[in-house]
C-alpha cells in the first residue's frame, strides 16, 4: 500500500466485520513534510473493525470511526509514441 508519501507492506487479518493489521508494517523512509504519517500508521494499528458506506471503506476502533477511504480511478499515462 501507500501512506500518501511512503510505500508500505504488511499483513492483516479480517472477518465479516473485523480488520486487524499486523504490527510489523514495513515502510520506505522518505521525508513527508506537512504530512503526519505517524498518526496515519498509528490509526491503522488501532483499527479492529470496518464497514462500508456505499463504496467508502470506514476503518474503526470499536464504534469510533478513525478514517474513510475511497478509490479514485487513475488516468492512464499519456504516451507521445506513435
């Protein structure tokens, strides 16, 4: 995955409503000025539940919402080759 700045890799377990990240998340170590990556990762590790609101993934700890995630389609790269 991606934290918004650094690439990350790790494992998680899930059931129909539970979602728990393994604490051994590996990440690249690029500087991320103006981005509080440490809080983002801390919240991932706190997550123990999830739900979907339409197509938005909501990560939670018990009944408290931690973050919301939606997928934004990416545009294909523009090629100048004929």
